[in-house]
C-alpha cells in the first residue's frame, strides 16, 4: 500500500535526523514506525539482538525528546521522606 504524507519542513527535518541515527532511509524508518505501531513488528528493546548500549541510550533519548525535564530531588532527601505521610 502506498501512502502520501504531507509533513511540515520541521517534522521532515527531525524525522530525517532520527532516520539517519538509526541507519535506514527516511522511508524505511517510517515503515518501521508504522509496522511497530500496528503490532506487525516488535518494538526495539534492550534485550533485542544487535541493540548496543549506545543504541539503547539513543532510543531513550529519542523517546524523551520534547518532554519537559524532571525535577531533581532536594540534596537532603532521605528514604524516611518516602514514608513521612505514613504511620
């Protein structure tokens, strides 16, 4: 099946960058994304064959892209703080 996508220039640029990091062409990268989302192809995992630690780190960075940063814990945070509201 052939599908035509109309992407903004920014979306195309970002997708091309991601595709370049993962190796395949933009078309192959988009096909992989669609097949994974449709459940036809398993999503990449850290346990999957051929996924190096660097590739796993990149996968996590790709997933986190565009998300707000997480707040940091106070310097004096302790295990007891987890249970402060419990008896």
